[in-house]
C-alpha cells in the first residue's frame, strides 16, 4: 500500500514514468492475480495482463485516491473476466494430449517450492470452492483490501448483500475447516 | 441428522469475528478451532509472494508500448497512411508528369514537432505530384462492395479481388 506517496506515483505513471508504473504494479498485482485465480481460474495470468494493458492505456484519465484506484482495477478485471467467459462460451477449447507428459513436474521444481505453492494455492482453492458470489466478495474484502462500499461498487450489488455474502461464505469455510475429515471424505450435507 | 453439525459450525462464527477476519485483523487466540483455522487460511491467501512479481519486466514493457507517442496518437483515432486520402485529387485529374512521385526524406515536410510520427503533413500533401496509387490506369474505379454476407472488411475485399494486395489504397476514397 503506497498511501501518501500514491498521488505522486500515480501522477508520474500517468505522465509515462515506467518506474512509477512499476511501483503501482508491484503494489496491486499480487492481490489482482489472486482475485483472478479464484474467480477466473486457469486464465488468471492472461486476464491480469489484459487488465494492466487497459489500465496503462487509461491511466492518464483516472482521477482518485489509492482505494479508488484499487476499486477501478478490480472493476476492469471483473469486466475482463466477463469478456473471457463470453469468448470461451463461443469458442470452447478441448485439450488433448498425453497425460504422462502433462503431469511431468518441471525440472526446477523443488520440494520446498512445491510445498509453498501448495499452501497458498490450497488456501485460494478452498475459497474458490464457495459459491461464486461469496468467493468473489471474500477475496475482494480480504485480499484486495476493499471495504464494503467499494466491493458493492465493483460487483454492482447492494452493501447489505455484500455483507451477507461475505459472512455466509466465512461461516461455510469455518464449518468446513472445523470438520476437515468429513470434507476430505467427500461428505456433502 | 446429517445437517446439524453444519448448522452448528456456521453458528459458531460470531459476526464480530467475521468482520475482523474480513478486515484483516485475524481473530483472538481464545476463538474456536474453526475461526482460528479460517484466520490462518485467509492470512496465507493474502500474503504476497515473490514469484507473483515475476512478470514486472513484461508489464513495464507493455506499459511503455501503450504509452508511446505513436500509441497515443493511434488511440486518438488516427491511422497511419490514411490521414489525407480523402482530400487528395484523383489520379485522372493530374498532369501526366505529376504522376511520378519524388522521393522524400523521412521527416521532411511541414510536420512540426507536435505531429506524431507517421502522420501526413498538413497542407498540399504532394507538392511534387501525388504518387500513383494504381497500376491499372487513370480510369480505374473501385468496384462496388459485394452484396454477399462476407465478413471481410469491404476495403480488403476489393483490394484482394483485383489482385492488388494489402498495400493499395483507394484513389477516390470509395473504400
């Protein structure tokens, strides 16, 4: 979070300063990527690249503070996801190939890295098991750091609905974590 | 009753605790196991990792690409090579001697520093005569667009149909 520096950094980035843009990117890209991993799934990296391209194009016209910038960023991301879903519905892709080839680990994949990735990915995957609306709201609040009003603006819902969806999702997660054995066995209630 | 444990688990999460988790404040050590585990999951999910910043160089390169003067000029709705096409005289209206273009150096012309790269200069675009845009003679006309349901752009259609390729431009702006 850049806080006081944000306005200067934003102004410099809008003038085309690459170092300033890199600071904005370093600050906002990790939460954006995680949001996209939960909501968009496999194509998260591609969608993130498209989002940053659009942000770079329209940065000079943006007015607002850091929270407004984050809200704008995630609004752009949400629109891109909708575009991607529309496109994938029209152009379905069927992947074929050798399963053994696909499951072979990368050469530089150490056990430590795999475990580390697994932890974060598992946390995101657990959130992604929630219904779409609840998962999105939780990610926007916890990972993106937006408040209820901003999440409502990004998702186009009422603040009360955002609050209810977040609480419902957290309750579901807490219940699953309280009884992990049942969840791992695939027991659905 | 299979649904009772789930209801019990849901009710164990206090709204104040939930709001604290959503605001990133975690939960107190005396909280039940469910909220504790949930706080850990949310903490792991929101902690930044170094490898997520691996694409910084590519992102900055893309930023430089879209904020370059050429990209900004194109974003304003301009297209290189077509700026003065509509205002130019037809080939058949010119003197035969004027149809041989004179070589021009890059940057030569009236274009000032405010002109983006690639833009045609203002004023008479070709003081030494406009270059030929067709090798089919002065009476050449663009054919009317097909009435079929072809999805090709019309400008492409007539160029390819007469075998001129993509570098041709319509002499009287019919495309």
